[in-house]
C-alpha cells in the first residue's frame, strides 16, 4: 500500500527548485492555450510517464479563460469535439448511435457534462470506471431585476449570493461579469444561448475605513452592505433648466422587456459583447460576478497556484484531462466516464446536480443502446450487473494542512500540497471511502506512480459534503472520495500546489486505465 512518508516529503521538498526550473522550461515550450495542449494528447502513454509540471500552465489558462460554469462546459465540449467525441442529444433516441470503441458526451442545462469512452472489447454487463466532480463555485449572481437607484452618485448592481459568496473575501476585489444570455432571432423566431464575458473588471464591493468604528470582519449585512458599485452618475448635481418638462428615456428593449429591468449601460455592454443590436431580443440572462485576476503561479520556487474558483474546477479539470489522456487499448472492456455536475455547492438538488438522475440515466441509456443486437436482455438485471462491476471516484477538493491554524490539523490525516491526492474518510459516512475502496485506490496509485495521502477531520470539526454518497447510493456502486488539497476553501481566491493539477491527472488516468485490471485482481 502506497503512503507518503517523512523521507518522501523531504525528497519531494528538496526537488522543488529543480521542479520549478523544469516548470519554467515547460511553460516556455508548451503551447500558450489549453486548446493547443489538448491537441498534443497521447493516448498510448502510461500514467507514470506523465510529468505533473507539464499541466500547470494549461490548468492556469483554463481557469483564467473559463470563469463561469457555462464557460467551463463550453470549453469541455470544444475539447471533446476536437478529441473525436460525439455529442448525444438527450432528446433523441440513442439506439444505433453507440458502439464499442466509441467516444461520446452529453450535457444538461449547459452547466453539467458527462463524457465517456466505451472499450473496444465492451460487452453488456461489464462495468464502468467513473469519476464524478462539480464545476460550480461560490459566486454572486445578478438578480432578475438588478437595477438599483443611484446612491450618492454611484451606480450599483443587485446581486444574490450563491453558496455563501459575498463573504469578506469578496470585498475590494476586481470583479467582472460573465455567464449566458438567452437570445431570440427576430427573423427565424428561434431561441439560442450565447456566452458572455466582459474582459475588464467593472464591479467592486468597497470596504469602510476602520476609523468609522464599523468592523469589516464581522457579520455584515450582505443585502445592504455588500452591494457592488459598477459606475458613477452625478447628473443629479447638475439638473438642467427643463428637467421638469423632460420625460424619462424609454427603457432599452421597450416597456415590459427583460432588458428594461437591468442597468442600461450593462445591457449595452453585454449586447455588444454577444453581437446583438436589438435589445428586445435578449429574453433573459444568467450572469454572475467573478474574480477577474488571472490564475498564476507563486511562491519562492513557483510551487503554488493562486486562483479563483479552484473548488472545484481543480479536480474536475484534472479528471477531464485524464479521460482525454486515457488509453484506447484493444482488450479494454469497460466504460471510462467522467461526470461534472452543477449545483454541488447548494446541495445538488436540481436536475443538473448529482442528486438528479443525470448520471444513472446516462449509464442506463448507454447500456441499453449497446445491448441492442446482442444476446443480452436489457433491464434491471443487466443494470444491476453493470453497477456491481463498476467503481465511482467521487472527486472534490479537500483541505490541506494549514500552517497558521495547526489546531485544525489531524496528525496523519492532513494532506500537503504537491504530494498527491488524498483519500477522504468520514466515520459518519459524509464520504464514501471504506477499507475496500482505499485498498483499491492505493493499488491504483502504485500502478500510476503516484502517492495517496489521507484526509480526515478532527472529532471537534464538521465535515463538508461531496457528490459521492448520493451517487453511490443511487447506483449501488463501490466508491471512494478523493480530493486534491487546497488552502482557503470558500474564499474568492484560493491556493493549491503547482504540481497538484498534474498529480491529480496522473492518478485519475491511472484509475481509468487500470480499474479493469485491479478489479480482476479482487476476483482472482
């Protein structure tokens, strides 16, 4: 069983300078975009052959370019299409569209995506190696009516917190706006979704100087004291002589339109960004604030990554890239699958969340389509066999050991950065990991050339949740919870190790490529 030891930690630390040099050389030589990085994927390499430092810059590029859940799904779809994956529309019949050796993906709500490969030797009843994570993050979403009265010359924006955003870490940050916009084509009457992202910070939540005697680190009111400013309007100081006889300007898009409920300047900016000139064709939008500062490496040896939205575009990106890098061998008989969900931060209760039927119904529909024309009879028996032969890795970031709050660390159970993924255990079953699944994933780590750490909270602490328990119970599959360590969880800006995206990718690839082999070892 692979464990990190003091000797291993010291050796890893002593190599950081060499790692940073290799990182700089790698960043200089690799393509400048994640799209180009995806084009260089080698499906013949073993996980042991991958170099974690090669994935630092692609991960940072992904984080900077895709700030919202909708942009992340758009990115994943683009990369999947380039890698030869075919989209399966949920509203269509999948019969005759799936075959062994095929690569496919399906989306839901534009904010969740499931992608999978079918082994060339697949037979109905064989299992699936599945990784599940989430791509939503703490944010502040623009309210349905976001226009607010001018306040002492400031233009402000009505926003609503999502999953605990607007906390103190959001104050005095450079914030921009992005998301999706629903637009109707005036000629065809068809409705479409367009992605929008402003390329400069336009919002800020200002703090108050301490000499006013109002604490800024206490329980401030998020409705009245965390309202973003987005511009200035001092026209009330200079009223014109005929103000009384002047009618207010007509609302953009017309009276009763969606855009009439939004700040006019913001409407114009978003419309210009998506190429729309008729404001009445904008039917609605889901826009949100996000930290504009790009993801970057830091530390003396560039051993850190500082970024927004690390929870959990870290594990999700690593798992997704692991699927793209996973092997396509002739004798593989399983389904390799990565499911990335929305709404985990608010309980996963919506249809695009893990508590919905998105993952089980996708597996069922795939097995049904693959069973056609074979001797297998599709039904509960076949699905029960499929799930019994499957394994789920629930993947979400976990807390790294904290240097300033040692009282929160549990000896032997607080993972470190740039070492490897952590197997997360909770005695009250907030995590799915047990002795069997730990043994299985330690074997995976041996085959992948990675190191598994351990994470468990203290008895006087409260555990977070993951998608693992809800998915494993819904499908009846063996499962374990795995996390890449990070600091500053639930902050607008967080920290992980610069090698951690690549270390996660190596482990996940090792799982996808070796689950079938490891499973056979348990039945020998």
